[in-house]
C-alpha cells in the first residue's frame, strides 16, 4: 500500500495544544501509563474518540532489537543486554492521532506480538499463532548487523507466505549506532525500489529521564517514537479504508514513501 507521509495522519498533531490534551490520557505526571488487556485511556466527555485496534507481529533475526523496540514504543526500560525472548510476549500501546481528511481524533491501540527466533524454529504452531488475525507485520533489521538486512527478502517471503493482506513495514533498529552502520543509504534506497515498502529508523536506547534520574520521561520518550507510531497508524488506517472501499486501492507499481 502506497502512503505518503502526512497524507492520512496529521504528523505533528501530538505537539499541538489539542494533541497534548489527548496525549495526557496516556501519561501520568510525565510518566507513561501502562494498560492491561481490558484497560484503555479514559477520556473526558468533550474529548470522546473511537478506538482502532490492530494486532502487529514483530519479525526479525535474533538480536536485532525486537524486544527493545517494543519496550521503547511502550515507554518501558530498554534491556541493557540481549536475552532471547521465550515463547510469545505481547504488549499493548495506545497512541492518539488526528485524521487529516475528517479532522477527527482517534485512539490507536497497537497489540504487539514479539517472539524469539528459537521458539519460532522449534515450535511449528508459533508463527501461525502470531500471524492469525494480524493486521500488520514489522520486519526488523539492525543497522549494525549487515546479515539481518540481507535476510529481509527471504524473511518477508517466508513470513508472509500464503497471506498477503498485511501492512508490511521495515524498521532499522540501533540507528543510534549509525556511525558504525553496516547498511548504507544506497542500500536502503535500492531495497525500497525493489520491495516498495516503507522503511523507518529507530534508536535502541532509553530516552531522557525525569529529575529523579531513574524514571523515564514519558512525554520525551513519546516524542522520540512518534514517527513510528504515526507511520503505523497511517498505513493501518489506510489499509482499512481500502478494504472497506472508502478509498481506491493503490495502483500497481506505485513506490512506497519512506517514513524516516
């Protein structure tokens, strides 16, 4: 699906006075709120907004930073060392956004499914479970691991086999170590031309902390990942509109826009 940045979601709305009011529903004294499976942000009556829920499978080689990425999106501590995820780990992240065409605020609920590579290889039922009723798949590579980038084509083909109706987004992790990258801008440009998929960049370190020096600054942390959350919201909502026949399907051969 071809989506140009800002065509569906107002990209900097979270910085506006109105956007900050909605953002406050997922913060408590500048700390991120954490929501269980049946919990959701509580909005005052004058800020009523519908919730759009999506299941997202996180795919990638062991060690590329899948768990760290989800932790950063959720406002949790990024692990300081790599530990293989055992089984399936699920995390719910809420993100308020504003639709460009209607001007309507919407709460996006992203339900991330993260699974260790070893578990996927050992148990045949894990991958089907992760893909079942999924709306999107995030394919991760690490800027510091060339092999994880080279593996993307086979990974995408393998994971999406038999299922085409997924939003597919590629995320390059460990962008904070870009000075030591094994993947060049030319590599990314060639990949986008060949696969017509959006490519996002994401740092894999903790963001700023509050005055106590211990607690992560929730508002600052959200600012660091807003481009990823908006990119997800944009592509998932656009796919829903296409599937519902509200907007025309993209023309074959249209190149995806990179959301950096």
